[in-house]
C-alpha cells in the first residue's frame, strides 16, 4: 500500500472533503440540508471555531475524513475532544487508515492540552467497534437525546 498522508483540511480541499462527508452521511442513512454541510465546512476552516477536520490521502486522492470538536467539560480543567465524524472509503477499509485518523486526532488534541478524546458509533457498526475496542476503552455509557 502507498503511504498515507494525513493533514488538516484547507480551503482548497472542499472538492475532496465533500464526497467523503456525503458518503459518511449515506453510511448512516441520513441526509442534511446543503446549508448544514456548507456551514460545517466553513466552521472547519475558521480558526475561531472549535471544530476541525483532516483528510487521509493516498496517491493524491482523499480516502478518509475525520472531524472533531474541542469543548469545555465539567469534569476537567482541560478541554475535551469529541471525535464526531470518521469515515474511510469502502475500498480502503482494513488498511489501518481509520486507526491513523484516530491517532491524528489523539495527537492533535494532546498537543493542545485536551484531557481526553471520545467518540460514539452506532451499535450495528461492528467493523468500527472492532477497531475502537483495540484503540480505546468502552466505558459503557448509553446515549439519550431530545431533538429540539
């Protein structure tokens, strides 16, 4: 396999990021208004925003995406890092790219002083869960939500 290069997105990366973002949404059988995707992209480019994104590149093609958010937590003086979105193109799964994207977020969050990186996945995403159990602890919490 060719070398994987992971780097933060730049304004020039929209055409590479958007198809991965849309594939991620399709994977979770959801759709967002174009405005939401546009605002999400703009937030990732704004240094005043706590949200960030990186792409994994192989042979000049973006094959993976990760989006994360830094935020305050009442359980630590340091910020926490929520790894919100992680996607690797289906043709590239099983090659370690997902793990490398997680490691990128981990090292970035550590460098800015975060106390932890955490994320969720759907209970039916067995492939992801297999990876996640290798790289993180599973604390047993169950998510509840109310849509506003």
